[in-house]
C-alpha cells in the first residue's frame, strides 16, 4: 500500500459560490500557488471549487490570500470572506453579535455574526465604499454596450437590462476579458425588478458563470441605485439565492450566509509539491 500524506482542506459555499479553505502552514511546500489552485479547484480531477482561500488565523480573525479556479489572484470575495469567517466561528464557538476580521488583498473586512444554525452561519459584512463609479460605453462584438464600472475592492462591470443566459455567455463573457479592463473584471447582468429587488447573473473573473457573488451583489446594488432607480437597500437575487446589500454613507453592508460542507485530506501528486 502506498502511504500518502494528505493536505487538509475545508469545503464551504455561500449560495453555491464554493471555496476550498486551507491553513497557510499546510501549503508551505507548494511554491506555485497558482498551480495548486488549479489542481484542487478542478471539478473532475481535484476537489472542485470556484476558488482557493489560504487562511492564516490571528487573534481577531485571519489574513487570507484568494486565488480563482484558474489560478489567477483575486483581491477579495464577499462570499469567500464569509466562508472563512464561518470556519473560524465554528472552531472558536463565536457567539451572535461578535465580530471576525478577515484580512484580504482589498483591506480588512469586518463581519458580525448574526446567527448560527446547524452548519450555516449568517453574517453582516462591512465591505467598504464603492470606488471609481461611472458609466462607460464599450464595444462588444461590434455593438455598443452601456456599462456601469466600479470597484468594490475588485473590478466590476454591471450591465443593466435584460438578464438572460444568452447575454451572459456573449456580452458578459466578452466584457470579462475586454481590453478596457487590463486586470480582467467580474461582470453582472442586472435587472431592477422592483425598487428593493435586483436580479442578476454573474460571469466571474477567472471562473466563469457562478451561482452567486458577494462583491458582484454589492456592485449590482450600487449600479442599480445610481443608474437604475433602485433603493439603496435591496435584495440581490442570483441563481444561488438572495443576499441583502445596503449602501450607506459609510460604505456597503452585505448580509448573507455561508455553509461548511466537509473537511477532507487531498492527496497531491508528487509533481505539484515544490519546496520553497
């Protein structure tokens, strides 16, 4: 029998947007973190996820590094920080009303635990203010598309109007790699269904279509309020479910849940291990 040393991961998701969480010390042997992310996030040959989050716990929460499924770096994920906070809350037996601070490439995000039930933790996250908000007209396949561009810690592009799978795979997919966005961008198709309800489909940078996105929900809420007649507090509904976004004078508040699914040891192929 071949003896194997496994790398311990935790699988979590928020509204179907799923992540693999691992302590930093457990992946010190992997010099190529992008290759590691591609290997473990592969849905047929790995454990499967939209992203890999490397977590270094500290006294108030944790510092994190996020990689998309294709190995590219990402500044922040609203659903990802919630998954990391749920993992920490489960281990530390965090009580409702207490806070966890998650460090990201876009700064610290403060999450307040609202409730914990079974394997689901609900948080209100302080995501910071939107930045560089404006409208742009971009050429997509020879047609002019009016888009709302902004940053919510990461680059976002929101197209208000019809929300269909066809437009997701044509307009949104093209915008995600449009030359206007040198870093690439997350893209949301958004429809204001009512002043307090926004419906979205998401094409996530480095991933493709996802069931949900925390930062995408924030971006869609801001775009809908600024240019679509929506209120500044809305439910943002994606295929994975509804999250609540409130745009206050101090910044964006994102409320939703995360679930912990499993703890698993991954057996890496020897070729993926390169000592630093």
